[in-house]
């Protein structure tokens, strides 16, 4: 049986991209990947994730990773919510597949059963509608193939953040709770009266930073 797994990294950060990965495997390959340590990337130390990144790519029949930069997220969020945007990108990843896949397992951000699948199918090409979709909460910890996708997505996003650091300095992880991210944001806004160009402008963290600096501020970046 040919299966696929899909997962994202960077849904919540106020800085940087969200990444979405799809991995195609033969079902029996999950045993070997599990033995290597493939699971939800959040439960794997960074050095091990980097090692498993190559293992997953080599094992995969097919794999793709989408990098959705902050500017695109900002444009899309002007009219859609984040769950809908994720569904669009999941469908985009599925539509790229050249392999005939029987079942796709997806980590779902929606809690209502069937809702996320419905979102995704709106954007699928006609020839992909026959694929069975299993969209569940915590799928990255339930299915090895989704864990494999989570590794590709997480390592790719980490590399994108490193690129931003090389250009702009230490922005931290991009997550709102990260002290380095909070300091970078506050300092940047104080100095320029604008948000950094890689900010997600609809995030409350970014909005508050502008308001704290200047309650009358209207410019975003």
C-alpha cells in the first residue's frame, strides 16, 4: 500500500514562514523509519532531526516541501483564517504528487471530525479526489509517515529562520513566547516605528508591539 503523510511547521510564530511537507512511502517502510527514530519532530532534538531529514528524503518515494513566507500569509489572511490557508497549502502539496497514493494522513488543526478534510477537498484537482484522507488531531504522533513529514517541515523552517538571522541578526525562533523574538521585535519597532519585513502582521504580538510604541501608529512595515 502506498501512503502519504502531511504536516506543517511554524503555524504559530509571529516571524518567518510556515512550511508544509508531504512524504510518500510504502506502508511497510514505516517500520524501518520508526526504528531509526522517526516520530513527531517536536519530540526529537535538533541534531537528530537534521540527521533524520536525509534519512526521510532517501526513503521517500516522493516528497515535497512548501515554504509559505510571511508576506504570503499576510496576503491570504486578509480574507481567510489560518486553518483555511493551511488547507489550501495541503491541497497544493497533494496536487504536486506524481505517485498514485491510496491514503493520506494529515495533522488536522480543526477539532470537528471531517471539517478539515472538507476544506482540503475544495482545492484538490479532480484526479486527486479519489484519495482517501485521514485528517486527525495529533496525527504527527500517531502515524510514522506524518512524523516523517513533520521532520522535513521543521528542519526546512529552521533553515529558513537561519537565513533570516544571517540577514537581520538574532530574531530568535520567531515564536511570540521566545525572549529573543520579543526583544528583537520591540527594539526594531522602537528604532524604525515599523514591523520587521518578515512579520505576520495579523498576529496580536505584532499589533501590540506597534501599539505600545505608538498608539497612533498605522504603518505596518
